[in-house]
C-alpha cells in the first residue's frame, strides 16, 4: 500500500490487555505540576524493565481540574490490577506527595477502583484526616510544606498496551523527523500515551535472546547495521534507520486513532516504509491492521 | 409530573408528617395518599383532611402552605425531591438518606438531624441543632449536604459525624458542639463556643469567630481541600467569593479538652 510518499506494509500491530489509570496532578503553577508529572511518569517506558508504562496525556487548564489549579493528566499502565495499584502507590507516594504544592486526583469515573490515597495516608502517622465530598473521600496528609491532598480511590480500566508503528527512513535524521511528526500528531489523542522518551523508541526488542535469563533482546531483523549479517533481515535497500512508536491506551479506540494519525503524519514526513510489530497474532488479543488505518 | 399537597388551613396543633416523603408517596394512588394517616395533635387524621391533593405517582412532591407546625417532613426519605413552598416545622429531613429537600422559607429546629445522605437546601433560615444529634445519640449528621441561605441557630452540626453544612448567614453559638468529623462552612459570623468538645471536624469561618481558649493557633496557609468544597458550594448556589477560594486561613486546633484533632479555619484578610 502507498500512503503519500511511504510504503505501508500490510501487517498489523499486536497489542495486549493492560490495566490503566488516569492520574490528575495539580499544583500552584503549571511548572510544578509538570515537575511532578514528569517524575511520576519517569522510568516507565516498558513493563519489561519498569513494571509499568506511563506518560503524560495532556496539560489541564485550571478550569478542568477538581481544585481549580493548573494540572496535568497522566496515564499509567500495568499488566494487572494489583500491579497497577502497587505502582500507583509507589509512584504517587515518591513523586507527587514529595513535590511542592501538588495535589492528586483520580481521573477516571469507572466502577473498578484501587486504593491509592487510602494507602498513602499512613504517611501521616496518625495525623492524617479525611474529607468526604459528593461521595468521594479525600485524604489530607500533613507535610512539612503544609498539606498534601489525595483522593482515596482511583478508577482503573482494562486498556490496551503495545499498539505500535515502526518507521523506516533513509537515514537517522529522516527517520527521526518522520517519527517526531507522528508523535506530534498522536499526542492530542485523549486516552493514549507514547511511553518512550519523546514518544519514540530506537531499540525495539524481540522476545528472548541467545543468552539465558535475558527476556528481551534487540530486534535484529530491523537493525540496519546487521542487514548484511543476518539471514532474516527486514531492512530493505535504502533504509538506514528504524524507529518505533509504542502506544498504550485506555481502550482500543484511542490506540487506533493515535496509530491512524501517526501513520498519516509519518508518511507525509519522509518515512520510506511504515510497518508494525506483531508476534504472529497468537499472543495479543488486539490486532490493529495498518490497511484499516490507510484512508 | 409533580404531586402537590396544599395545606387547607394552618393546623391548630402540630402535625406529625413523617409519611410525607417522595419515595413513599410515589407508589401510592391519589386516593391512597388522601387516606394516609397523620397525627394532628393527639388525634389521627387522614392526610386529605389537612391537605388538598393534586397529582399522584411522582417522586417530585411539592407541599404548599404555612407548614411551621408540620413536623418531620421528608423524614428518612431515600430519594426523590421534596419542595416545601413556605416555611417548614421542626425535624424536617431527619434521618434522610438520599434525595433533595428544598425549603423555600425557614425551617424549624433539628432540620437534617442524623441525616445520612442527600441534600437539604433552605432558602430562609434554620433553627437550632441543624444536622444535629438527638439526645442519647453520639453522632448527628452522618452524610449529605445542608445548605442554608439565611442564618442557623445554636448548636448547628452538634455531633456531626460526616457531611457538609454550609450557612450563608450567621451561625449561632456552639456550632460543631462535640462534632466527630465533617465540615461546617460559615460565611457569616460564628457565635460563641464554636467547636466546643469537637474531636476531628472542621469549621471554616469566613467572617471570624470568637474562639474558646482551648483552641491553639497552628499556622496560616491555604488548605488544599477547601477549593474543592467551596467550588462544590458555588456550584450549588452558595455565595462563594474568589477571595475565599484563593484565600489563606489560620488553622486553630482543638478542642484541647477533647481529642484535639479538630480545626477552625479562619479566613485572613487579603494582604
């Protein structure tokens, strides 16, 4: 298939079920909300090594937040609900609670919930206090700066992790340019994040390795430098660099929409070929076929 | 569709009107509603003897007339909307769990006493023990919201366990007496002995308070929960100013003769 100047491979991205939460962090200024949200979502590129995947969804105007202050919505995903609850407690406790002027709220009004503020309240060492407003419980935790406010429960949903686009370019600069354009087009999609640095991964991986205990290793079939050394290279002539964009979403629709936007933007911005990663379709329940995303 | 009950004439003696709750009336026909037994003084009378009934089968109930001698309207209601077009007697909405009561005039003593949920909106003033605990009960209001556009009498929120009471005008003496938790927001002056015996609750005083000596100052800051509460009250029509949302409050901790985990937050003048 052709889309603008790029060839689109007739394949699909194979994605998995992950549990996701939306965390709303507010602060006195946008800068402090940003500090907290970046710490909250840091070191969360892949469940393989980080136990969770996270990213900033979007900035929030003061009028959109529960306490009328500037804020940021972040999404955090883990493989199961219990794991998600643990990661939320760890990360909010270490990065948001500690950050000056912040407060932290649930951003998903759904039936399934996990306790977050209700665990972090113990940091108050008995001096914490709760407030219930319109059916929601909040915890006030005294801290040296003043007081940290956090909602007791956070909604969680079964979402999608591992949607992806793989962008092949003539060289590093053109591949990066196309990937950056794709990420810029994908960021406005509500309910989706791209968890890697700048939204882009340069080191896509395959499952397993020749080394015992190494659960993931470099995706050698898409490494341009190995093209002459491996029999199963998928790097075509003229391609000098390959980048991957991984997408996690609160449902299939945000992932599909992000992929559609990213595909179009990359194809307009110098990508030679765009493909997607899968495992033959037998591992992940969600298949996003690129041909369905090409207009 | 609205069920309307219009008081035929002011009753000569107090009327105990606990059956007048929307969730109960919604299941009854017009005839059944007229035959409901109410206690009028020391006699039992049919509702139809005291009220003209119009409509049926509605969870939206309107009671019209001078109802100051009608007690217990909306007691224990679990849903629906009860509008009182006039002033209501004591014990309105006591023990209610859900739904909304709107009183277009004043309401008597014990309004919302020991309520557990729902909302009472009083466009006039409220009497004593608003959201309070009955004698022998440790806890008063245990959930829900009470909003008063006018003043509130003595001992508002006595024994408050959970929930929100907001009063646009003056609040009488001993607000939050023996309160266990929950929040009282007073936009007008607060009477003497506020928070006496209070354990964990919050009283927010926008126009100052005459504090007991068993309260001690902690600091002046912006309590992060207040914008949520004040935003909610603004949504519900209370007169919340931006200065109150953005303002700094001095936290006084007490009551020192009790657990001492309660607080009275007093809005400071803007710098």
